[in-house]
C-alpha cells in the first residue's frame, strides 16, 4: 500500500476538490425545495392525527381560542393551527395533606417525613392538633379548567389547607377528635366546592376525609392524662345516672301507686257513705209510711246477719217456767 504524505495525494489538488463540491451542489440544488416540502408534509400529516384515551376528552384550541371538545378515539385536527389538550375527566385525583404515600397497595407505605407546615393546626379552644386528611376531586368541565385557572392541583391544595384550618379553628379539640369528625369532613367539602365554583374552575370535589388526628408528640402524655380524667368523669356521671334511672322511676311508680290506692280508697269510702246515706233515707221513708212492717223487716234482717255467726243456740219459751227437760246440753251445735 502506498503512503500518502500530503492531502493532495488522497483527494487531488485543492482546485479539483472545489470543483467536485460545486458540481455536486449544482446537481442536487434543484431537489432541495422538494425535500423541504416533503418533510413539511410528513410533519403536517403526523401532527394532524391524535388519539384520546377512554377516560379523557380532547380540548381543541385554534390559535389559543377554544373551538371544540372531542370524545375518546382517533381524531383529526388542522396542523400548525390547532392544538389539543387531553384532560382526564373520569379519573379521580387525590391530594394528601400531612403525609405522603410512597407505595399504594394492600399494605401501603408512607413517607417518614413529617409535614408539620400543613398539618399543624390550632383548634377553637386553643389546643394544637396534627391533622392529616385527603381530598379527592375530578374534572367536571375541562374547558373551564384550562382557561380559568393556571395550576389546578396547586389551587386545590392551597384552598383545602385554608378551609381546613378555618373549620378546625371553629371547633374544640374534643369535637375534632371524636364527636364532629363527619361534620368537619362535610363542612370542609362544602366550603371548598363553594370557593372552586366561585373561581369557575371546572373542578368537582368528590370527598374530603380526615385520616388521622392526634396531638403533637410533645404533649401526648399530658393530653392522654386529661382524656383519662375526662373519661373517669364521664364514667362517674354515667354510673350516677344509672342509679338515678333505677331508683327515681321506681320511687315515682310506688308514689303513683300509693296515690292511686288512696284515691281509690277515698272514692270507695265516699261511695259507701253515699250509699249508706241513701239507704238510711230510704229506710226512714219506708218507716214513716209503715212503721210496724219496717220494724219487723229490720228486725228480721238483723237476726239474719247475727244468727249464722252464733255457735250454740238455746231456744227458750218466754212462757216456760223452767228449761225443757229433754234438751241435750252436751251436744255442740244443737238448737
């Protein structure tokens, strides 16, 4: 193989090289515009087709102005003039506050980092709580979402935190921890939706849910002691009410029974007195009209009541001077 010590040995002289380049330029000069046009056509065709996913809609803007909304599937648009924004309208977005999920699943994993800047809140009775919650939302109007707010997720996060702080500040620590958790969720959801609607954001809140509410670690022992004292107080009160509910109703029942019994006795005595008085008056009227008959009837009635109560009866003739000789004095119950 020959050794080339100079460039001219490989390419020839510089004049020959320049002539070759000029010749090639002249040869392909006429094809350059066609190549550019072909590239532009290919790019235009490639950008004319777009597909929309099953949980999305396509919002078409022509020179920045909204023109139409397309459903899932394959569609055409005017290249270089129209731009498509794909918006997930069936997907449920979730924002977490006070914690972060690193891996979701059957056993979820959470970030060990503490987010006190968004979870530390002051209650209405001046207690401090660490509040963790989630907000789920979806897009109900993609056009409003694109044109009316710049950062949808950031907007939802900022408003959610502000509303949650307001609601927590309107309730006591015990209400937030126990009795009004559901009411707090509903109140935050309503206020959050009201603010987003005032922004014409196109966002619909699906749910707001408190996840974990606890006092800070520094005050947990004291907080637990206070809760134990309150629970003991409630226990004593409940025991007292239990005894009250056992004794008082029974005493009221016995008192009511005594009162009813007294009223019955009084009514019975009054009715008997009225009956005796009416009977006496009737007897008096009968005696006044027929003294002998009434006298005899009263005597017979009195004897009818007395004689059955007498054990032994001895009948003596008022005209007899001595006791009857055949009377058996030793037989009990004889007449």
